[in-house]
C-alpha cells in the first residue's frame, strides 16, 4: 500500500507518543476499556523489554519518560469495528 501524500510530506516532522494501548482480542466478547495506571503500565512494559539488561538504567529512564508522556488504556475487544471507535474516543484532545 502506498502511504498518503500528507504522510510522505510530513516525514521529517518529529512525532511524540500520546497513548499506549494494551489490547486483548476476545472472540465474541463485548468491548471493555479501562484506564491503566502509570505504575502498572510501566510494569507491563518492563516485562516485555527484552533488551533491559543491555540498556539498564538508561532504558528504564526512557520507559519512565514514555509512561509520563502518554495515557495508557487496557482494551478487550472482539472486532476492529468495536476497538477503532474506542481508540478514537480515548485519543488525547489536541492530538492529530
């Protein structure tokens, strides 16, 4: 797929993280969305940081800065038709 022209034109513009989503697909389940606290989000990310031993304190500090910059949410869903509108609803105001 070819990216939209606006995306190509914005290639050199820096982007900042805004939201972290911990998705969980559950066939046939109703949509469930809840905020995730910073401590739990950091713990979840460190569980998946395969290079934590290499990056040590520098990596941990980077994860902490990331967590401080985003809103974290845990979302269970059974279809994209459910989850995409929920992510759009949760998207931080003022972010494009």
